[in-house]
C-alpha cells in the first residue's frame, strides 16, 4: 500500500509539472522521458545507471540477459542514427529494458515476485524521472522568481572569506585538465550515487526485500524538498551576478579575481533563464549523502565517496556556481534529512526527534541570518565566520553521535570455562 501510494503521488506530481511546463511553452518531464524511447537521450549514463538499480532485484542470469539486450538495442539505434545522420547518443536500450521489465512484472509475474520486480522498475524510473523533474523545477524557479537574493548571500559570505573566489582562482591555476575532471565529477553525480546504492542493495535479489534505509531514499527526498527552498530563497550564484556569465544582468565582472565590496545588499532582478538553484547547494547535499552512505562499504568505496565529496565541493565553488554559505546549508540540510529517514525506518525516539529538530532549527536560523543580518556578518568575520562553521559542525557531530547509538550492539563472545585437567582433584 505504501509503494502504491508513493507511485500515485509521484505520477500526480509529474502530471502537474507536465501541465506547468506546457504553460511555459516547453515539454514537461513525461514528454521528455517518452521521447527518449526513440530519440537520442539527454544522458545515456543516467539511463544505464537506472537500469543497474532496477537489476538489483534480478538474478545474475537475468542481469546478463538484460544488459545484453540493452547493449544490442543501443547498437541497432546507433547504426540507424549513423545512417540517417541523426544526433548520436546511447541509452535507449537501457530504457527499453526497464520498460520491458515493467511489462513482464504485470503480465508474467504474480505475488511477491511481481511486487519485487515492480519495486526495482520503480527505483530505476525514479532516478531517471528525478533528472527530468529537476530540469522543469529549475525552469519554474527562473520564471516565477524575477528577483534574486545574491547580494545578501555575497555579503554573508564575507564571514567565510569568500571561498568561491579563492576556489575559482585555484581551478583557473590547474588549467583545462583540472577543470575537465571537476566538470565530469559534477555532472555524473547520479552515477556515483548508483555505485554506492548498488553496494547497499547487493543482497536484494537473495533476501527478496529492500533494506529499510539506503542512499536512493535520501537522494530522492533531497531532490523533493530542495527546490521548495529555492522558491523561498532564490539565488543564482557568483559567476552570474558577479561574473561574465551574467551578461547585462551582472552587478559587475568581479569573479574570481576581485572580491565584492561590502555594501548594503538589495533584491536585484535577473533574467528568466538562469535557475535560482543555489540555496542550499543540493550538489553538496547529494555528495555528502554519498559520503555518508559509503562509510559502511569496503575501502575502495569509502575512498571513492571521499573523492566525490571533495571534488564536488571544488566544482561547486571553483566554477562559481555557489557561495560558501550555500555549502554550509547544504551539509546541514542533508544531515537533517538523513537523520529523519533513519528515524522513520527504525521508529521515532527522543534522540531522533531532538536531532531532526536541532538540524531544522540551525538551518532556519542560518537562512534568516543571511537574509536579515548579512552586513553584520560581513563586518565581523572573526565572530560570524567561526559561528557559522561551529553551527554546521555541531549538527554533524550530533548526527554522528546519535547514529552511533543507533548501531546494533555486538555482544562479546563468552569464553568457555576452563575444564579441569584429567586426574585433578576437584
């Protein structure tokens, strides 16, 4: 019943976004996804990542058949597009396999087998649909929020030493190689999430059930709640307001070589194209979620999670997409969400309620401070900067402390009592 309710809610949400997008004269997420059945997909790796998630419910033999079918279909599409001189990309085969599994589940499976396969299909399609939904959400933020709050965030960022300006100069110094590596990490964040998720869900086919808490749940909730905050706190980023990418809408061309001067901030108009997707940094939130959920994996997965987090932070700041306080709020945001999902899975208790309430309070207070006292933060960085970092660190520390208490305790093995030697007097 829970999965059915979630499916109906998701479908209704997609239909609403489709109607909204049509009102702005662009195709919505359902149309864009349907086109990828035939036309060149926007992201082939994402479709194959979705198929990989779906295959956690299959046996190894079924996985090899599904992967082979996907590759074979893509080869056929590649040859047809090459002959027709059409746009080239791959991924149609993966989408066909996911849809085929949905048909098989409805027509050839029954009982728990049908439910499990449909859950796998839903998991794969949710990852793909999340990307399409996010694109439309970003369009909506740019159309409905003509004024942005970047000047407030830039002033508050003086408390942290304007890290985006520093990171931008570092990325420029690394040349094209460093920029290309960071850009790839930034774009393929969902693929990294799938790698961690596949490890967490590796036993689903054998156990015939999903674990209570895993990365995909955290990812989806971040993507669901984050855009709502974009609507309340619209920010486009330093490269647009203080850089060349802002064009005529920019305050000045300062990023990344000249720090913005400390001056009274104002709401400022911006174009109807650039998404208002800075506050909080969802890329930081997603990368932090990958880092958190990779901690229980093998060494290579822990190293990969750390690499992806550090590289994502470097990209978000170094490309001028985010301010420093965006990163701080993104970390608090994801830690609070993950704590809530863990509490929901294990049952709410006093520690879980207090942790989620504390994270929510710190997040809200920080947003209010950025909006209403940014000048005080900029003029007193020796005080405001450490306070901002301390606020984030306190939420992270609280989360680590509480989640460790939630870990199952392993009782020590009882040592057998020593046996008396043969012939000894008792």
